C-alpha cells in the first residue's frame, strides 16, 4: 500500500463527517481534522511516511495494536488514547474508514449535547 492511499482513505472519510474540518496548527506538514474545535485525526509525514493518527478508546487501542502490526501507539500523542496507522499494506480501506468514524464518534461523545452535530450512539452504526 502506498502511504498516500492510506491518507487518502482517511481524508475522504473525514471529509464526509458532519461538522468535520481540517486545519494546520502545527504547520503545513500536518493536517489536523477536528469537530467543534476538538481534534480526532492528524495526517502527517513526520515519521518519514504518510501516517494517520487517530483518537481511540484505550481498550480498543490496545486490541488494535495487538492485532495489527501497522497500528502503533499515537506518534507524539498520548499513547493510551491515540493510535497511528502506518502504510505497510496490511490495513484494508473499510477498517481505516471505520477507525476514522470511531475517532470522530469518541470526540463528538465528549461534546456538550447542544454542540454535537450527530448522536454518537447511533451515527455510522445503522
């Protein structure tokens, strides 16, 4: 898998999510995706390859890291709550898109109800 494809899959999914937008608070080499000012994903070239860093529930992050060699602790992030996807060819598009959606749902669930663009309990699950 080309590293650009991994980021393309993640970016395409994030751009579909209600209220999501990208900015570059760390400079032009990192695209940060947010919902209501809260980060759920970063696309970066900082490790030498185009990686995707996502918010994750701690128990999910641990299981994903155990199951997939291409998923490592979040690069330059809290290792318990973030994962980084590396482009080694082992990750399928559906998994990448679901991980982006789950990262978004986690952040939305932490927002006050009046600021949520979707209901995180059902969004993307039906």
